[in-house]
């Protein structure tokens, strides 16, 4: 009979990219899109500002890699040797909570979007959807990330079998695909897929080969998604550019538009003083506040209208708004947050895992708009507070002799 794979075996047998992702997660998250898409496109198309992209990436690596190396020296790699999650407490109902959160998030996303929340029309008009349904659905914004985090914990703690974990994950992704046709926006889908793949790989719940296959399929279906998105925009009276689906993948030119500009630039982006109002107070309690769209303000800086949005991706936008040193500080800060959530103590429990996923989905995702995603992280954390309360009320303390990582079920063993 074949022996079940152990965590140590998995660590020894994992590929270099997977080892980088698990031991240097923030570094890998920042590096991967540039290594896979942005830099290759710049080289293939002879982008004259390729050096700027590499310098920007070097700043990010200086911050993230330095912090994560220090974290490895201080905390070691005990998280991966003893199991990725904390076993101090038992959560017998965690899979039930995960499924309920997933169902609520999927229904809220579809119903809220149908009512006008988060659509391209809302974005270009700058007006908040007036429907009370849209306002109510916003109260559970971010639950799609929390749902995946709890599914992930359920899987890693043995409360959910692999088939159930993958089925519910595909359901969450399926809703995000459907939202593209409702909102005429594809960036949220790309961001969600990046988040699912990254979090799943970091915690060892998704096989690396699955991510490679899924990425290849995404490139194949991208022209169809792009065409469908444009058709929805035209149907709503919104002009679309004449760029092809392939042109839209030229993220290298999007980043290099920040080259040669005297940074930092103040375009009226949110500041620290705006964080409490926008990040901690639900809009339903403050309906008069204007929408935050740093992308629209950047577009106006370049002579465009307020009804369109432009960013330099996450790293480029940090550089543009706050300067080169800010890129180092930003990446180092979030690398420290990730390392702390993963490695301090006995590893993350379900709430810490939710916070980790929100960080991956927000400040660290490559296609996001800074500083809007930092505010979004606070909003999603507040939104998830009822879920966190349910988790705390349902947990069960373990005896001292039970404080050890659960043995891996042969069906849960992951190999790359």
C-alpha cells in the first residue's frame, strides 16, 4: 500500500516556483504577473521602456524579499513543517459556515450587480446605484474572498473533501465569470482568479498543474470574454476603444506610462484622513459621500474624462502617486503582514486565514488600484465581522494532547 504523502515530502518534492510562492509568498505574488505576462510582452514587442519595468520590479523585490528573508530567519519554516493551519481549536461547523457565506456572497453579487452596483455604467457616471437592493448587497462586499478562505480552511483541516472544495471554488469563480457579462468589467474576474490561484498554491490546496492549465484556458477564452464585455458596453451606450483583445493584454505599456514623470503626483487621491470614513463606515450609513476612483482622477490628469479610468497597475500606481521609495515601503509592509499572518504562533486559524486572503485579494493583487484597495481591505474586514463572530461562537477548544497538525488523508495529499 502506498504511504500517504507528508508535509515534509511535499516540501522536498515541490518545484522551484511553488517553493518560492510558499516561502516568499508576497515576493512571488508581486513577481509572477511580470514574469509570466508583463515583461515577456514588453520584450516581444520591443517596448523601449522595458528597463523602467525592471527597475520598478527591483524596487518591489527590495521591499518584499528583504522582509520575507528576515521573517524566515526569525520564524523559520515551521508553518510548512507542522501544517499550514493552527490546530489549537477545533471548528466542527466551519464547512457549513463556509458554504453559507459562499451562497450569500454569490446571491448578493448577482442581485446587487443586477441592481446596478459595480457596473461599468456606475463607474463612468460616478453615481452610486440608488436601489436599496444594491445598498444591502454592498454590506456583504468581500464575502466571495472570505468564502474561499473558509473553504480553504475547511479543506486543510479535513472538514471538506477535495471534491467539495473544488466544486464550491468553481461555483464562486463561475459567478465572477457571469458578473463580467453584467458589469462589462473584466478586471475583477482577473483579480479574483489571481487571488484564488495564489491563496490556493500558498496553502497547498491547489495543484500547480491546475493553475498552469487554467491560465492557458484563460488566454484561449480571453478574446470571447473581451468581445462580450465590449458588446455589453456598446449596448449601454458606452464607447469602446478599437483595441483588440491582444492589445488589451499589453499591460507593459500601461505600466510604462508612468515613466519619465516627475513623481510623486497628487491627483486628489484618498489620503490617510479618508481611511476611517471610507474604510470603516458602511455606505448605507453615509450615503452622501462621493465614490472613490483614483483611476478616474489619474485619467483626468492625463487629459481624459472623469467617465473613464486608468492606472499603472498596483506597483506603477504606488510609484506614480508616492514615489520610488514608497514602492519599497509598500511591498515591505504588506510582506510583513503576510509573513505575520502565516508564521506567528501555530499558524493561521480561520479568521487569520480570512485576513490573509483579503490582503492577497486587495493590496497585493497586481491589477488593483492603489490606494483604493487599501480602503477596500478595511471595508471587507468590517463586512466580514458577522462571519468572524459566527466562527468564534462555533469554535471548540482542544485538549493539550490534541494540539498537533492533523494527519493528512491520502485523498488530501497534494503533489506537484
